[in-house]
C-alpha cells in the first residue's frame, strides 16, 4: 500500500539508531508490528487478570487428558 506521511525527522533517526533498521518502509512496518503486538499483550493481560484465564487453562488441561 502506498501512502504519503509527514514524520518527525528526529524521531525517525532515533528509531533507526535504536533498531538498526535503515530503510524507512521497514522501520514503519516494524513500528506497526510492535504496536499490534503491544496491544495484543495488553489484551491478554486484561484477560489473565479477569480470572477467566484460570478457568480456560483448567478446561484445556482437562481436554488434554
């Protein structure tokens, strides 16, 4: 997908230095991937804190027997 973006140059340079990614397209793809993973982890933690996790884990263990 082609899009035009206006990015903060200092932020891009800092991200490139931290990740060792020199291609801007690859850098943006990595950033989007990290955003998705971060949000997925946050949702998992909410689920784990709800108590439903233990019930599901026990169900999975019982099904594996």
